[in-house]
C-alpha cells in the first residue's frame, strides 16, 4: 500500500529538528532509518500529519568511546556491526546485531530508531536495558538522560516526550571481567524473536544480569548470583526460577506458556555460554 | 531545512545508473514507485511494500536497501543503482548476472533484481563468503521458485571466480571509527 499524504520536513541540524518538534509535537513522526516506520506508513497503521526526516543530521551518526560508548541516534545497524569500538567495548551489542532484521534492513535501520520504536521483541532495546544503558533525549527545553529500564513503558510506548528527540544512546563499557552471551529463537532468521535472552556475567563478582526480550511488553532484566562452575542442575534451577518471575504475553505466534519454556531454555544456554567463556580465565 | 507540504511536490536530483537525473515527487512517493512510474525503470519489482519480501531492493550509495521503505525525497544527491545499471558498459551481462544464468538461479525472475542488488554489495564486502554467510544475506529475500540452491551456487561461484582471477573486489571489513 501507499502512505497517506503527509508533510515532509528534512532537518539539517539537531536545532532544526527540535524546533519542528517544539512546534508540532505529537503530530510529528521522526524518521530515522525508516525500517519500521516506513512499513507502518505504507500500511497506514500510522498516518502522521508530519514526517520529520533526521537522516541528514550527520552529527547523529557518530560513535564515541569514552567513559561509556556513545552512539548517535542515526548510527546504522550495519555500521555498528562493523565498528571496532562496539566490538571491543560493547560486545553484547555486537553479538545481538546479526539477529536484527536482515542484511538489507541493517544497511538502513538505526540503533536510535529501534529504541524509539520499542518493539517488545527488538534486540537493541534488550541489550541497552540489560547493560544498564541510557537514552539521551533533547528538546528546546532541556537535555536529559533516561535509564533504559525506565524508558520502555509498554509495547511501542516509551518515555519520550512529544517534543523530544532521541539524540544518542549511552552504552556502559563492558569490563574485561565480564563475559556476555546472546541467544534468541525466531521462526526464521531475521524474523521477530519469540524470545531473546542477553546475559552479562561478571566473573569476579559472581553476578549475572539476564535480560529477556519478546516475553512481555518490555525488556525484563533480572540479576542473580552466578552458579559456581557449570553445574547443569544448578543452572537449570536458576533458569527455571528466573523464568517464573517474568511477565509473558500470548499472541498469534506463541502462547505465554511456550514463551516461558523458551525463556528457560535460552537463559540456560546463555548462562552456560558465558560461564564457558569465563572458564578460559580460570 | 526542506519542507514539502502534504500533496505538494519537490524536485529530487540524484544519480541513476550513472546518469544525473531529476524529477518531481510528492513527499509520500516511495523510491520504488519513483523509479518505476517516473523513470520507467521497471526492473525494480514491487512485492510486499513493507520491507519483507526484498523484491524492490536497490543500491543507494552502494548499499542494498528496500526502495519501498525510502521516500523519493530522501535520495536527493544520492547515487542509485538498479538492475538496469548492473550490466557491463557494452551491454553484456556482468559476471554475477552470467552466473545467475549458468546456475539457473531464477525461474520467474520476480525476486532477481533485488537479489542481484544485495549480492553486488555483499560480494564487495565478503570475498570469502561461506554458504552460511550467503544464506544469511539471502534471508532478506523471498524466492518462491528456486528453493535458493541455484542462487547460492551463483553467488558462491562469482566469489570464487573473482578470487581466482585475482580481481580486486574486496574492500576488507573496515572499522567505522
């Protein structure tokens, strides 16, 4: 299908984009890579009066590695995948990115766009929440940072104000004492994950953070004490306990029960994989 | 800042298959429709119109992207290559297209222009593509005739031929930063 008519505004700077958002607020849909928004427009699931194109705001395409790794909102998923800084400092994201869409959609799709869209099964919001990252939002009123945990409110609903623009994501650097793993199950590669699990294991502290995507409306992150070594029974018990604490939705793709079962299996796999990586240091 | 009112048109200048072109487009016009209906380049096929099937994939600045998920107004200044622009200058099929013929990589041909666009970028980036890599890239395309076997053989053979000819077709995976 073809989109309904909309006014097209192409901003050349962050300031221009913010002035459009300040003036028109909720009437605006911001287009980053457009790999979700384009489909929603074409199917007329959304019919915004104004589409604000931020593809020419080149300053939003930067990746900077400092105390955290900052990725501008317009960093394309393909560019993040080939970024040495991300591979080195945010390994979990590098592990998750090949699961995001397809080769062709990663060429265009962005990190910020995926976070703004907030699909419950999306990998990028899941990794950001698991690592305890932050979303940077700007408006003509202020600049603020929101923890991913607070940002994702419900399926496709975020804490972004109507006049705000996501300008960057801040990813905590993964310490050399942290091992990570990412697993998901989808009907086919590139499909939306039914369940995705991200794991960050801090070897010294013996703590594990496990993030679950696709289960409920938003990414759910749980922290547990790591089992000592790969004790199959202990890992299995933790995975079962964890998966009992989560919210699950049922839809055409899978029932809540099936999602719980997948969450248990994938949590076990993710824990085992990260413990095995840590063993190389033992 | 560019503003195009709903229903109004804007002039879009870009490079299409090596030629500088320009035409007017309404804000909501998809690149796929712009190429087909305005430039009469019917080689770009339109399947699902929501980014799933891959039939409309073209190269924008060397990258394979869905032309149904980009609006014409967004390609101002860009370089677009469609299947019409892949052949050699003398009009002969290029090596990838020849391989598709040799390996029976198409039957009805509806998905082929999109797959050729993806494979063109993919081969530039992956000189040593494994079958798994090729399959992964192809997961972004739907072909209902071939079962993909011929397509995988054609892409794999092209990679091998380019390598054995020592043709410089690789820009090694580069860091962005």
